[in-house]
C-alpha cells in the first residue's frame, strides 16, 4: 500500500465517508508509519484483532 493510498483512506475515515477500515497484518507497519506522521494521529483508534490485523476508526475527540 502506497503513502497516497493510506492518506486517502485516513481522510475518508476523518470525513465520515467510511466508519472503519481493516488493515491486514502484512500492511500494518506501512499504514502505521503514515498514520503517526499525521497531525490528527490521536483521533484514530486501532482495534487489534486476533492474527495481527487491525481495524481503524476515527474519533471526534482525540484520545488521551
């Protein structure tokens, strides 16, 4: 997954176009690298699943 694709998905989460996004274990490191570089990083919540996959959601209020 490319950086532009990841930012597109994160922007869709932020705008509410999608409510959650499933990231497979193989793409997690690339996805997270782009995510932590964003200013709104604290608004995203990652929910770990069994097997190493993660579901990301966007929160109205940043997590602490």
